[in-house]
């Protein structure tokens, strides 16, 4: 019986499914990668709502990260 590989660890917070799909579709797998995007770009992703943005901002602030500036 083959051992299952553990999914890669991520520091992304738990989000609603549409927001999770939006982040994954943008190729974001960590808060560090998220910090490379502007806030406007993240908000524009289909599935990102105000609750998800608040959750992401809180998680980024805890890691002393912020969205990229244009």
C-alpha cells in the first residue's frame, strides 16, 4: 500500500470555497505569494468578497506582510 503524500503546507487562512478557488486559480499558495499581488488584483478575482479580504488582510498583518503597491 503506497503512502499518501501530505498536501503542501500553506499559511493561507481558511476561506469560503469560492475565495479558495480564486486564490488557487491565481497560483497563490502562500501569504508571501499573495503579498506579491496588489489588493486591487486580489479583489478583482472572481469569488473574492469582503469577508475573504478581511481574513486575508488579518493573516498578512500577523506575518507583517502587505499587498504590493502599483
